[in-house]
C-alpha cells in the first residue's frame, strides 16, 4: 500500500467523525519496518511526488474557493492559499496530525518505559511519514538525536556572552541563526547540488537542529535563571524530553518529564496558517536553510498574539488570584469576569482564530492536571473559570468561540513543577514547534514547492477591482 493510499478500514470511521475527513491525508496502516527515518522517506517521497503530479495534471485548473474583501483586510483568514501536509485544523474538531486526533496520538504513539504520555519522537515520525512508528523506530530516533546534539563552541560562547536582560526568545532565535554555520543544505546548494536531492540535506539539517534545540534552550535557562550552571551531558539511553528535563535541572521529577513529553507533543504543529508555521514555510520557500527558516519562525512565535499568550494568561490568573483571595464562589467569579469584559479587557486564554470548541490541547492538559495536581489552587482556579467563562462570553454575544485554548492551561502546569520564569515559556513552545515546521520543510523541498509570492493590492486597486467609488 502506498504512503497516502486510502485505507477503507481507517477512513470509514473518520468520515463519521469529521466533515473534512475526506480531505485528510490518510496514512498507510502499517509502518515501514526500517528504523532509519531517512530510508523510510526515500521510499515514500517518489510515491507522493507521483501522486501529486497526477492530481495537478487532472485538477490543476479547478477553482477551490473565492476571496472576499473582508478576507484581504482580515489577515487572510479562511483563504485556501498554501499546501501544508503535516496537520489540519478543523474548527469543530481541533487538530489532527496526519489524520490522527490528539487522543488517538496519546493512545497509539509509543511511550517511554513506565511513562503514560506519548513521546515527541513518535509524533515527529508520524508527521514526517504519515505512519505510526514502532517502539524500535522511536528508540532509533531518540538515539539519533542524542548523537547529533552537541553544540559548536561559537554558539556556546555567543550564549554565554548575551546580557541577562536580553529576552530568552531573542537569545533562542539568535543562537539558531548562528547554527546556520552547520548547515549541510547551505553547503550543498553552494556546490550546485541537484534540486532532486534538496530534501536529503534539509532532512539532515532538520534532524541536527531538532537534536540541538534542547541544548540551546537549556543553556539559555541555566544562564538566566540558574547562575550559569552546566547543562550536563546528553544521555544516549534517554529520550529527547527526558534529556531536556535533565538539562533544565528537573532530573528529580518524573512528572515534569512526563509533562515535557506531553507539552512538546501537543504544541508541535497547528496546520500551516499560524504565524510560526507560515513564516518557516515562506522563508524556506526562498531556499533558506532550516536554521534560518526556523529562526524566522521563532521571531513570529515571540509575538504577544502567538506564543506569548500562555505567559499573559498566567499574569492574568495571578492578578485575579491576588485580588479575589482564596477560593471564591462561582457567582463572585462570574461578576469578576463581567467586570473585566465591561472595562474593555478580554479574558486571556479564551477564543481561537479557527477553533469553535474547547481546544483538545487544553483538554489533555486538563486530564494531566486531574491526574497529577488535582488540589493545586491555581489549577482549581483554571477549572472554575472553565465552567464560568464560556457561558458569560456566550451571554455577552461577541465571541465566536467562547471556549479555552491551549494557553489557558500550560503556564499553570509549568508553574506547579517549579518553572515560574514566565518569560521562558515561549522557548519551550519553540522547541516543540520545530517538530511540525521542520517535518513540513522536508516535504516542501521533496515536493518542489516554489517560492511563495502572493499578489498584493493597494486599497485603491482593490476598490477599482470591485467597482467601488474611491471617494465613497
């Protein structure tokens, strides 16, 4: 069975679950037996190239939608404008990674010995291949990333020389840019490599970059918050998340390591239209290497309307807790929410540009909290708000989506385990987001996607196009 061939036994239940299921890429039911990811890709790519070539020949001129003036002025929301293979976001269902929901990923993806949360290595394999990996394949990936993790000395020196008042995300982005010195793709391109082989060097760079990200991120954390103490050595017998937790200094908390496995899995990808994913896609289309493309994505992720949201939620929750004191009645909490809205402020952590239901990423974090920290005061506050805020927002009538998103929960979990440094939270988000955007970057080059260059228009030009009176 080919890489994306429809499997009737898997597709049938999905058709019942999602109105968009027929558009979802459906992976082969059986993963390749090879434990080497590059070997698996070498088999999959020609099949997918052929499938897309045939599809374009038959349907290349087909109209797939219309564009309105509101879309042009509204941040291009709803426009079908790019191909992004690794995940699809349904407004009513939430994210699916290569066709699998988050609960399905939690059930199907391999876990660490004694662990209950999926390993991010397994999700990366799924994002790249469309196949649920075996434990042996995930173990190979863990060891491969451990083998590639060492940082060049100039990046370590650079990180050590940053001033302590430089934001962690600025340090993270700058260090990733500096890692461009290691780019296999940049060297191969300068030597005139055939474009049919672009994906192989993008793969090598992506694997190297993902392997090094925990080291960079942990170095920043230690420099800023742990007096420059050593991150220690990578343990080739540990998984990616466990090594990251150890380097951060949380080696004594098995629960924090489990949280990292969950966090790094669920923040990895959210289809291609969000700022970080789209930025990496755009910059990569210029044949910038993965280091430059991902660094650009991080600069978008650093914005308050994207990756900084979980930090803003925690600031708001802390202020609420301080003002309201200990446990308060639902009625008093409802009054507080109404006063917040009437003063022109928003309730952070609620609403989403696409989703029209509770974010599944919120729900799995909620399940984690019920399991590990059910009596934590901040979690109890978050859960109380979950019962109160949506009805208030519905009553107000302005919110298209009154339900919580991923950011409403993640900061509370991190704080519970002692990571109180809120400025750092977006760095964790960035480590995770690399899995999705770099998996896609490999496929973008494998499928020969061209330089992205949409047409822009002036307001006068747009008015002329639709026949509007300029003076009107």
